[in-house]
C-alpha cells in the first residue's frame, strides 16, 4: 500500500508484496545454477559433436543470465522488506530493479526460443544424452519462469490503473473540472471491471435479466467500497491480522480496568451483571429452547445431499444409494409421494431431506413439496408436515451456489411489500425479492393448502405454521414471515445465523413478536451489512495507518500470537506514538481515511436473538479442554462490529450451529442423569469429604430441632443464619462446581472439582442442589469472589478451631442485602451465600447455592 506505479500505470500489487515471489525465483535459480554448473564443468559430454559444443556455449551464456537474475531478485527481496505498509520511501528503488529484471526476462525469452530451435534441429540426430537433458532442462526452466511472470502480471493488472495515476496527478494541480471527469471515469471503469470478474466467476451459469441486474448492483457495491482506496489485496490480509490483535488487546485492557462493569468476554461479546442468560431451569424457556434445537434440523435438511454427505461422508453415500430411485424400487415409491421441482435425475436432494429425519427416527415428518430451483433472487425451499409438533414447516435453503452469493451481495435496503406497516419497514433487497418469489410460489401451487389438508383425520387443518432457514434462508424466512403473517397470525419463524443487514430498526422491533434468531459465537454473517462494512473499512485503514512494521512480518506473525511490538499503538499520548518517518507525504493518506460509503440506512438482525457463546479454556500440557457453552439473550444492535477470528466462518456452518445448540444442553443432561441415579451410585461417584450439607424448607426448619451446638437465629429481615460442622448434618446429594478467578479474556469456567478443593480466597464456587420438594419457588443462582471479610456478617463467622471445616450460610433476598461496593451484594434471583472456613487459613470462600423448588432455602 499504495499500489506500485510502473509504465505510467498503477498495478494491484504493492512494493512490499514482492518478498515471496522474489524468494521463489531466487531459490529456483539457485538450484538451477548449481545443477547447470555441475553438468557443464563436472560431467563429461561429447566435445567432438557439433551439437554438444553448441549447447556448451549456450549453457555458459545461460549461467551469466542466472547470476544476474540472482542479483536482481536478492535486491528486490531486500528492498521489499524495508519500510512499513504506508511508508514506501525506502522501497522507491524497487521499480528500477524490476525494470532491469524484466530486461533480463527478455533475454531469457530469447534463450528459450533458441533452446526450442536446438531441440528441433539436434534432439533426434544428437547421440549425447547429457547434452539432450541439459537442453531440456534449460528450456523447461526458462518457460517456467516466463509463464509465472506472465500469470503474475495478469493477476496484478488494473484496468483503471492509468486513470488512477492521472487522477492523482490532477489532484496535486487542483484542477477541479478535470478531477471530476477522471473520478467519474474511474468509478465507471471499476464497476465495469468488477462486473467482468463476476461474469467470469459465473461463466458456467445461464444468464438471465435478473442475474444481469445483480451483476451491475454487486459490481457497483464493490466499486463504491474500494473507490479511491489505494490498497492492494495483501493490505487487507495484514489489516485483518492487525485488527484481530487490536480487538483482543482492547478486551484485555477493559478487563484490567479497576472500575469496570464487564465481568468477561464470551465469544468476543461483553458479559455484565445485566446480561440475561436463558433460564433453562424454567420449563417455559426450556421448551422454547428445545424447539429452537429441533427446528434447526429442518434448516439443515434444506441443504440437501451436499450437507448430508459432508456430515456423514462414509455411511451417508450408502444410505442415499440404498433409497435412490435409480437403484431401488422403494426409493422410487417414496419420491412419487412428493411434489419435486428441478431435482437431479436421481432425486438426491429429496432423499437427503428424508434421510435427515429418518436418521433421527422422526417418521412423523412428511415432505409435501420440494423446490430445488436455484436462481438469483429465487431460493430453493421445501414444505413439510410435522405430525409430532402439529406444525406445517417451510424450510428455506441458505447460500450454496454462486447465484445465492449474488443474492446475498445485493444488500441495499428495500421497502417490505406489506400493506399495514408500523413505521419504516425496510429489508435486505435480495432477500426481499427471494421472499416474494417463495410467497408467489406458495400461492400459485397452493402448497400450503395441500400441507394443511394433508391428513384431515389427524387435524392438519388446525396445525400451526413455522418458517425456518439458515444464513440466506434465515433472512428470507424472516421476511417471508412478514408477508404471511396477515394470513397466519400465529406463525413463528426460527432464523439461524441471519445476516446482520436485514431489517430496519422499526421492522426489527416488530419482528421480536414472532421471530427467534440464533447466533453462534463469533459468526461473521450476523455482523455484516452495509453500515457494518463502513465501520469495518474505517477500522481497517486505522490499524494500517498506525502500524510501523513491514507487511511480511505482520502476515507471518498472523500464524501465531504477534509480539506486542507488532501491535498498532492505541494510546492517544503523542509521546507513545511511533516516530514519524522522514516522508510524511508517503506515510499519511488522509484522503483514504476520509472516504466513506454512501449513507445507508442501518439494518439489524431480526427478532429476539439467542446468542450461543462459549469460553476459551487455556491450553494445558495435555491439550486444550473443551469449552463451556451457554446461551444468552443478545442485543440486536450489539452485532455492529466484525470480530476477527479464525472461527468467524466455521461458526456460520449449519452443522456447527446445531452442534453448538446441543452443547448448551449437555450440562443439564448430566445433572438430570445424576438426579435419576440411586443414592448408592451417587455416594460411590462423589469424592470423599468431611463436608455435608442439608437443605430444608422454612416449614421443615420450624418443625425440626436444631443440633445442640449450633444456632439459627432469625434476623429482622426474615432471613436465617446458622453454623454447623459437616460431621453433624444429614447427607443429601450435592454437586459442586469450583471456578477459579478469570485471568484469560475469554475464560469463565474451568472443569468441575469437589468442594474440598476450594482452598483459595480468590476462588468462587457454585453449589447445585437437586430438587427437594414439589412446591414452586425461585431458583437461586450467582457466583461471587471474596474480596475481604467485611461482606460476611459477624453472626455467620464460625470458629475454625471447632472442626477442620465449617460452613456458614445466609438466605436472604438480594433486595434486602445492603448494597455496597463488594461483590457479595450483587447476586440476582434471591441467592444463598455460603462461607467456607478452613482451619489452616483464616481466609473465607463465598459460594452461590443453586436450589430448585424450595420456597425459602436454608442451609443448616
């Protein structure tokens, strides 16, 4: 950055991009120089034959060419490694060395032609095998270098390069009219160039009018994004590496601040005390979340046979072949019961959709209609009847073809075709067109009428409507739910990994009534929109401008953690800024940083967002532990920044979304298994400890006598306090999870450990107690770290000399606990506070107790 100017034209390559190409040619020429020297001066060949003598002279001349090539390529490498991304003055001599290298290339071309002529004339009659092999090697090496240079020139050629140079020159002279004309010509040239690239990429598809319109719109979008921006592709790669490190350093700096409300970062998102996690112990939210996991299978099945084979590469092919109409009669019968549009000859997509459900033993799901028609603004989908859930499901496929990509990239805002609108309802243009196509298809083919009348004996006429989709299908499904809601007011939409630039603010708020979205981790797509791209480009240029390191070092460091010396300086202190290079004109490009995309209406993801996040456990000697997944309610406007991460593309894949959703339920499944286990099995599985805890309700407490050496005074606020050694209590099943203080920016919870292992005052514990009664109650949860003993009331501090381990507890609503600066007063949902004292230390530990179905929990 900026692009090199040679032959009075800008090229799409920077002067600091030549390190690897020059290194490749340098190594190739070194190897060939050694081989050629050994052949010419070390091996005997027939000097009495004219062909050998001629070839020997030819080889000696080629040695001189190789030596000159090595000198030029080493000079290019050395010069290209100097300076920084924007500081190009140390690399100004690169273009002159390249001119010399191109002149040598012309000599190589002459030698290649002469070598071919020698082969034509002497290869058959010449009996010297060494001479023949030498000639073949020289010709092959020459043409390899020539072809590699030609390919490089083709890839780096900029059709608007000459106009760009003229525009830059006229700006210096401040010719306003000429500058305007050249700018207009440059924009048209860039749009035309992007259109040709798209057509080349889509050369195997049949062109349609809508597709041609999409070409022009997407080309205009790319041309506007890179308008007047003097960067090359490698600058974007280096910028992504720097931007990732900048984001990570910012998160670390936030956590290091003393007065900070952010407890941790999960999947790059801040977690505060106001963060709302899904209460999966609540039956309503648990059933809702199970529906989210269930309908993800429909969104996954819409991808047909490619996704099925990707998930099951071994047995999947055999299962599809066993039910294929081409090889099986039963497969032909299955296909006849479904209306299929434009599937392949074997009906693989329909079979794969069926297999997705049959593999899960969901025989109650019946496919009614499947459309595999794929075009720009026309997305494949299928309709099924789920007798188990009593729903008719419309599942829309996500991006799987270049045509789908064109639909994705048509990201301008378009008014939703809905008559009654509450505010300004705008949506993603390409997905609005796709939703209109599906709605028209449903009406023309009367598909929903067929689905609701599928089996009147089972009451299908009264089934509900569900619309699901992933990625492109998620955005189309959300918009389609707007179009169908007037006819089906009880419909619900499940939008998995939806695009970030989908709805305007008014439409987004309204969609929360009937749309549930799911975002996994650092997924890129829910953070992409025109407004997000504006901020992304601005941040990218900022880190490039602040970096004072060579590009090759930045990109090479992207494979591992970059040293802090490589990071861009974030401090505003002038003394901390890097020293300005000698040429400020080459260092700063204020025109580039002041460029902004055309003003666009901010668009947001749809509905209520369930954000599935996970921590990143630190690596150990035995590898890395499995991350802990959790689900929280996300803010639609919080997905306004692209989080650079290696997982930002992988976590968008539909099978990864399904896996992440299921991993949230894994801890609950383990707890459920423990609750269903017998007492003997629980006692055998639990570690030996002197600590025993009894949980009783307030009624049981009043009717049961307390041990003689402990007291449980009642406080004025209605809470109870008490102390009891572990050896005098009655044992109940108890599971304990210890969690050390977070040091990593992405870590929250370590693996489970017994209560007796909590020996540090800086550790926080979470105690989970199974259900003790059938009465409804609140669920007590929280996690605290002990700062000092001031947060522990005097009446709850037990004497450590009485026993090796004693437990004190307080049960009180958080609203009645005095609010202060300590963490003890910041528990939600009526927590129980447990203080564990050790005889070996006067330190205390504070744990939160999670007890289900106990009106007023008391620890004895």
